[in-house]
C-alpha cells in the first residue's frame, strides 16, 4: 500500500511535498563500507536543480542535502541511510487561485478522487519536486554500481521534434540541455525560445546507456530486468513511454533483421538493448523514455472546478518549458536504483 517504496533488496522510500518544509529519502539495504560524501550526492542534484539556466524554471532551490543516518567516518554502515533536502524557495501564494480548480494534465483531479484531499501547492506529492529525493538516492546507488564498474549515462536525444544526429559523450555536460550533439543543442535553444514566446511547452526523448553491466541480472517471468527498468522509468511523472533496444522499431523488422547474431567474440548487433529473456546479456543496455510536454502553460485551457463547474484557466508562475533537461538525471537515477537492486539480488543467488 502507498506506492512510496521502490526495490526489494536495495530499497528506496521517498517522502515530502513540493511546498512542504522538506523532502527526503530513506535507503535500506545499502551494503556497508562504501565511501559516500555529501558532495557526491549534491553533484547529481546540481544537474536537476531548478534555476540552473535560462531554459529551466527560475525557482531557486539550493538542493543541499544532509545525511542523517547510515554513514559513519565517510563510509556506509549497512543501516538505513536517511537523506533530507529542505525546500527554500516555495511560493505557495501563487497557487492560491488553483485551490478549487483542477489543472489539465496534472494529478489534481486524480489525487482528489483517490484520497478526498489534495495539496494544491505546486502539486504536492505529485510534483516533480519529489524527484530530487530520487536523484539523491540514485547517487548512492551509483556508488554500489561503481564496485562492479557499471556506468549509467543519460542524455537528451530529442526535444520538441528536433533530434540529435550524433552522440559525442564529451558534449553532454557542455550545454544546458545535456545533449550529446552540439549542433542539435543550438537548435534545442531556438526551439525553446520559439515555444516560450507562444506560451506553450515541449516534450522530448531521453536516452540512457549502461556500460559494464555483467550478464545474468534479471529474474524470470514477472521480474525481468527490462520490465523492472520500464516500471522504474515510467514511475517518473512526465514519462509516458519506454522502449529498450530497437523498441517499437522492432515491430517493423523481420526476425532475420531483429535477431542479434552471436559469435565467439560476442554479439554483432544490439537490437535487444542488452537484455534477452529479461536477463542482461553483457552488452550495452539501451533505453529511451518519451517525456510529455509540461502541462502548466500560460494559454487558456478548459477545465472544471471542485464543484464540477466549467472553468477557463491559464497557468502563470515559475514553470519549465520542458521537463528536459532536468528530468535527465532523474531517469538516470531510476536506472541506477534498479540496477543496484538487481545486482544485490543476483549476489543473493550466486
């Protein structure tokens, strides 16, 4: 019940709301004697932090994290790790006109019908602000993966219909969109400015690549690794689709085209995206996530109020034009959390 905990052996519980005093994460199952510092966690949080560039929300959150438990003398102790991030720049008064109105594209209506109560301030628990706790926990998960040489890299493949044509990993952190194509990044900037002037928003595609994942991770039937990754990434609010390897393109291929031939030196292609029968095969894991446009836009939209009466609203305030690029480290975090959990599960049987 509740849906606030993720994982089986490496377990994450997040808590907190967008405009509450703080939000945080509790990680249970992290192995002991792993070096962990606040700086390592905050380095990941900095990539998701609002106000980092002209292309993101101007909300100014420092996203400083405090480690409350589970770390001693710079090492994890094997006990629950509790992390807290205080909210510093919530402007709740801006949401007062929305107290009795359901915003299109948000969880306002569904939270109300499920619980009979909702926090209208910034979306409450349904806000993307909650993902700061996931990113913090994902940084801890990466420390577990580091012991096995597993690296997770996420970047913006597409934004507003403009797609990167090259993938140069050294370019990803050189532009505000976390795009591996410098030319595409410039086109992203122009597209964002165009849509901002129209008071609308954009969606896009995030791609994740996992290198160094050993073969054998994943469980038969219901707990397949690709199923777990899809569930993890789909749990991020703005994600509406996930594909692995060739993904939907596989539906348009012949079997002779889609199969990845095996040779004594390994696979010659990777349409499977590094996973066969739900178990990692040692190849690079490739995953893409479809990210919907931000639903808060300054255009007139039709909706209803809590009494069921029709209303017309437009939503001003401090909002992103797109969940990209800030969603990129969130998706990477969910992949890291999944892999850390499955790595520990594989260790339990081997």
